[in-house]
């Protein structure tokens, strides 16, 4: 709506109400995670804790291996993110700067992979990973995701937008492809790479079905699967469950706060070019 | 795609051969061979660059896609080994089973409940923050926040909010004088509850898309409508909506595909219950393949799901996109 034509007070009231609605589940989580067990069990439920009570966090860490889950998720998410940046930037360089037979066909093949829903390939992939004895291992969680068509497409667009003259100058200086890639294309494309990094990390961090299928041992669980343990171990103490939830939310909240800008820029580029 | 506007780096060999062309024919021939060599080196390099991606896609995308088709024609043992060729029997069994239709209609209901409302909410929030008033940065961050919430954490939070006797939602209802709702255990409410949580969880992403769509509309257009004396509602429906229709279209395609694939919130909140009222297609596939270990039936169902998604996406592009206004 063209809000400039509406009274300011109306907009601010609407904004405050909407913020409250959107934030409510998170504020409730924060507030309850600071309550004592007795407080969180009272009905009607209090909205705010009487005193800030940080012991819940220590207790949760003692009850379930939250730190192991966070560690696993970090290892898996960062490994996939770095792997995708490497494979996607290499492929994008080939698509953007190199001439080779079959280029159009291969590029269409890359784009076609975006159409395959994960559910269709999950059963055979599970059987593959199982036959490789990769269940309950990091490689089982990481390797199937090391290539990304979306990322390749995003970086190809980024590379193509780099100033042409620069590469012509480099060529005259006798700069080969490997050096061009490492010392010019990559450093100049850091914003695009950052977008891919944030997007990839959030996706990997939030992965649910695949780790559910391929991990059984508690020590191998990721955050999203491990969080289910709260449900069984501490079903009756909401303050503990929600302080666990809050701990597990922190890394992605932090990343969102830091990475919102590159993410928005990247999504915008993708959505507008549709 | 637009492969012709490529900007390719001519290989370093070219400049070399230019220098050498003055010095005799044999040297020129040697240089041609050298140029050819750099050309084939470029091709080798290109394939080497693509090799890692192609290897992963081959092993974990194309091979499993073919294997899904293969598995769907067989009965398998619980280890996933093929036991007996059954032709299209798996597909026949699925199309004859009541559960398949239940899960199909549940999926459609889930899409209807989450996609239009989710997009409408995102448009409202984007419209409210698309201005130059003070403090918009904070509101934009707040409305993007659900993006950090994953399906695991989000479901745990809502499970507690939805608690039938001690949950805060029912407490609020009681303040309004309403009877408590059995959010997750009443078959009439379970799907609505799962949908509500999903809308909230996806709000951040949809909001960012809508806001960036609105920010892409040029300021002049707004100024000219202001001069024309067009009211805010009229401006919105006549001007803003058509201009952000590419974003709207993109968001709806992505949301529909995403809604088809919803699984985590259902597995955590309701496990497909009560009495299958939230049993969507992906949950049904999961049950068949990984709880009952019927990989053949599971693969056949996954292929049916794939076909439905593909048809729907093609439909959206063929018919709906015509109404989209590209600048």
C-alpha cells in the first residue's frame, strides 16, 4: 500500500501490532527460558519471569548433549557451505569464461537439477549411503550436498557482471585462467560468494529429513534432530525445553543478524530475474 | 539460457601467435599447433572445473532419479534389495489405496491454508514497512526474524504454545471467554494448527521477497499517482500489485513447491494424526519407506509426487505467468 498517504500513527500502530504477533513465539521462548521450573508450570502462565534465571541453560547442557548437537550441525553446515562454494565457483567459472563443446547442454542439465524434488531421490540416496556404510558418519551427512545448481547459477551471474576490461588487461599481461580465477574473479565476487554462503549455511543448518534418516547415534545427531530429545527427556519442564530451543536458535539468529544484507541482495537478484 | 552473451577469456596463446606470425611459415604452423593446444587445454580445464559438480550430481541426483524409477517397479526386502519385479503393481496399489487420496487431499488443503495466507501476510507487512518513516530498519529485521527459525525449533515452540490445558494460546482464548481448542489432537483443528505454525515459519522469507519486489518499483510511479489523487487502496491494487506481480509469481511457485515438501513440522507436531488428518504425501512416503521399509511403494509414490509438482509448475508457468506484468 502506498503508506505515505496514510496517517503515521495508523502505520505505527499497525506495525507494533504485527511485530508483537510475529515476535510473540520468540519472546515467549525467551521469557520462559529465564523462568524457574515452578514459575513455568503455573497456570495461568506468567508472561514475564520474576527474576532472570540463567541456570536453565546450564541444566539443559547437562541433560542433553546440546553442545554436541551444535558442534555436529556446525561441522556439517560449514563443510557443505565451503564445499558448495568451491564446486559452484569452479563450475560457474567454466560456464562464464571458458569455451567448450556441450556448454549449453551441460548448463541446462545443471538447471534441470533444481526441478528434482528431494523426496524423489531420498530413498535411493539412503540406500546408497547405507551401502557405503556412511550411516552415522559426517561424510554421509555432507557429501550428497556438495554440489549446488542454484549456487552455480548465482555465481555465474555474479561473474558475468564483473568488468570485462579487467580480464582483457590481465590477458595482455599473460595471466592464465588459474591465476585469473584465484586472484581476480574470486576476490571481486566476494559479495556473491557471501550470499551463497549465508543461504547455504542456513539451509544446511535447518536440514531435517536427511539427518533424521541417516543418523541414529546420539553423538552424531544434528541440532534439528537432537532438539526432539528435549521432548522426551524434559517434557514437563517448559523452561528447560525452551532454554534448549533458545540455545539451538542462537547460531542461526546470529547469522541472520550478520548476513541479512547479502542474503536479501542475493534473493532479490534471484527473484526478480525469476 | 543466454549462453551467447558469454564473456570468454581468449586464451593467452592468441597474443603469442600474433607476435610470431611474421617469422616464416613453419613458425606460423608451429604456433597454430600451439594455439590448438591451448584451445584443447581450455576445454580440458572447463571439464575439470565441472567435474566435481557433475560427479556429485551424477551420484546423488541423476543416479537416484533413475534408481527411483527402477525401484518403483519392484518389491524390495527391508534392506532395500530388490526382491521381485512387479511391473506397475506398486502404482496400481497406490492409486487403489484410500490413504493415498487422503494424503493427496491433505496436501492440497495444506497448500490452500498456507500459501495464499502466507503471501497475503507477507504483502501486508512489506506494504507497512515500504516507506521512509523512522525505525523501519528495526521493523524489517523483526519481520525477517522467522527466517532464522528452523522447522525443528519452530515446531518445539509451537508445540508448547498449542498445549491443550496449560498452553498460552488456550489461555488467551479463555480471556476472550472462548472454550479451549484441542489444537493438535482435534482432527478438525490439527491441520489448521500445523498450517498456522508453517505460515509463521515461512513469513520471514516471503516478507523479504515481497519487500524487495516493492523496492524495485520506481518512485516516480508513486509520485505520479499521488498527483493524480489516487487513494492508497486504489494505488495499491491498480499500481503496486501489477508491478510486483513477477515477485508475487515467483513467491507463489516457490511456496507451492515448498508446501508440497513439508515434513518436519508434521513429524514433530502430529505424526500425521489425529486419524490421518495431517497425513500429507511426503509424510506418507516417509512412513512407507522408512517405517514400513517398503522402498518400492515409497519410490512409486515419490514419482507420483514429482509428476504432480512438475505438472503444477508447468501449469503455473503456462497460464498464470501470462498475467504477470514484466517491466
